[in-house]
């Protein structure tokens, strides 16, 4: 199994606020909130606080089918705005990768995950198979498999091939926030070779699953770095997305195709699932509302920047 480094963790304060303004009163709102980070061997969070306005009439802490922490809320009173804010401290430790040559050839992993009558899979393999198939935003296509296949040489160690695929996506696809929307199909992203982190994650999932490999969508945050000489700004960050690939006997290894790197101490994990639909920070149904406005403000602040950005008293104090 790959492990966790003995290096000191990086420490951040994370603030994520979502505000909806409604053109007409909302009479009933039921929402699922996924903003509490998952527990991971390399990640620890403290002083988590979720603030919702107006106050929910019911508030339940649970987990979804993928083990993600979920807060289910119901607001019965009429309201013209909804605000959901999560704030907490996160400590993230570097992860240790296995030696590439120690990971199995990718064809062996594909064969191990494929269905074969009479074979009883290990519990870990069985869990991984739920991430082999198409999902609402991921497509298994022969054309995508052929494109990805150039990165998967015969008998190549799986870690080598996955790294090559992420580097090709980073090299050949252009980060363009204007090229797609939240609902752009992955096949269109493939055709246009443009998109954002969510698109690149969905496309890499399509590549891997089209080749018979198990991979899941991971949502969270990536520490951003302001331009040289510029201060870090409050609310200037955003959610991020990357991919986690199943390595038999090694576990799951996270890789970020947007930046062509393996996830490290600057990646904060919130949730995972088959694709974005399983990890949306806020999703639900409401009665009324009419046209609405949406404002999202995310800040991932390294500990030294927290006093300047948030002022006294410090968060969690």
C-alpha cells in the first residue's frame, strides 16, 4: 500500500460560501450539502462549522452511498435568499507513491476487474467495479479508448501509463473557462480539446473506464498561488476536481490531469463518486424561486495568511 509521508502537514483555513438570491419567494427548500471534508489518512480537519441562513427546520448529518459526509436540510418558511457557509481548518500531509515498477501491468489490472463467471473478487476489487462503467457525465467510447491507448504501452506499469495519460491531457487540452458549461457533454470536450478542471476529470475518467480500468471523480480544493508581488485575495479561489485510480494491492492513487501531477499537500479532498453528479456541493429541490442569482466565494488560506484575510478573532478560536 502507498502511504503517508512523515513530513509536517500543510495547514490551511478553508471558507466556502454559496449564496442564492431568488426573484420570487421560495416556499419550501430541501437540499443536500457536501462541504464537510472526508476523513483520509493524509488529511485532518478541525473546527468545522456549517452556517445556513435562514435556519433550517430540520438538519440531519448522514453519509451518501459513496461514504461522503452529507448534511440534509429542509427550510419550510418562505425565503428570498439562501446562504450556506462552511469554514474549517485542514491539515494535509504529503502522500507517498509506490515505485512505478511495483505497480502491475495495466492489462493485468483490466483482466482482474473484468467479470468472469465463478471468480470471487476481493472486497477491494468488488468496490472498485462500481467505478468501471458509464455514469451521467462519463462515457465509455471506442474512440476515446483509442486516443488514450497511445499512453498505455503493452505491459506498461499502471502508474506509468496513468501518469502518461494525465500529461497528454494537460499537453493537448486547453484550459478555457469560456469553452464549456456545467452540462457540456464529455464527448464535446473531447472534440474541442478545451474545458476546465471538471471537464478534464470527466474526460480522464472516460479514458480510463473505456480501457476497463476503475477510476472515480474527486472534488475538493487546490491551493492557488497569487501572481508574484500580489496578495492572496479573500474569496478568489474555486472548487477543483481530479481523478482517483484503483491500483490493486496499492489502493487508490489521486492524479490531477488539469495540472499533470499527483495529488499532494495542496489538494484538499471533500467528496468522491462516479462523476460530478455524486459530489455537487449543494443540490436539492425547491418550490417557487423564479429566476435566481448565484454567488460562490471560496478561500483556501495557508495559516500565515489567515490573520490578514480573516482578522481577529481567528477562525475556530
